[in-house]
């Protein structure tokens, strides 16, 4: 996500909503890209907040997490 979308459109209630209600939140952003030396503008709809984190091990409380391989993770 672009920084201006994060600063202007995402607020504290969005964080609480995705954390406690397990809801994905999408936001639109505009960008300029070059494809084959042709400049175009695009409007993208991207996931801005998602409760599923595939790079961390989330404990049963749903908030605390450890990196995979951490010594406190019981196999």
C-alpha cells in the first residue's frame, strides 16, 4: 500500500475491526506505471489489512505472535 493511503484512509477502528472480527479490508489507490515504454495510470484495489499472517506463528489469544522457529513455540 502507498503511504498516503495508509495515512489518510486507515484509522484505529479499521485495525480493531480486522483484528477482532477477522475481516479483510481493501482500499483503492492510484498509480502510474510504464509497460513497454507506454506510461499509463491505474486504479488498484488492494488488501490493506488482513488478519492472516503467514510469516508469524499466532498464539491462541489471537494477538501474540512469534516468528517461525522461535524457541517458545512448542511443536
